[in-house]
């Protein structure tokens, strides 16, 4: 499992199931929902903060357009999942 996902899973009360050897378990019934929301928020935050790959003559206007596109992507991710 990806370390970032594992870290979020632990933060929301999930623990590795030693007996089975795979999978995660939580005693809280709402743990999965909170875990999923945390993953989605993390993705949306990353989408909003991708640095612009531009340089040169139109750097400022290109970066502004890039920033707007990243913000829009983040907003759409959150809206799609109702967060």
C-alpha cells in the first residue's frame, strides 16, 4: 500500500489486519467514510497546488491560466465526491 494512503488510514483508525495478512479494519462504522473523504481532500489539494510548467515571454498570463485550471480541477474533484 502507498505510504501516504497508509498514513491517512492510520490517522482515521484503520489498522493492518494481522490474522489475514492483508487488508485494513476499523472498529468505527463511519471510519471508511472519513478515510475516503481524507483521500479525496488530499487529491484535491494536490490538484490545486501543481506548479506551472511555463517559462518565457508569456509566463505570467500562462501561469494565471494554469492556476485557474488547477483550482477548477480541485473544485471539480471535491464537487464530484460531495466534499
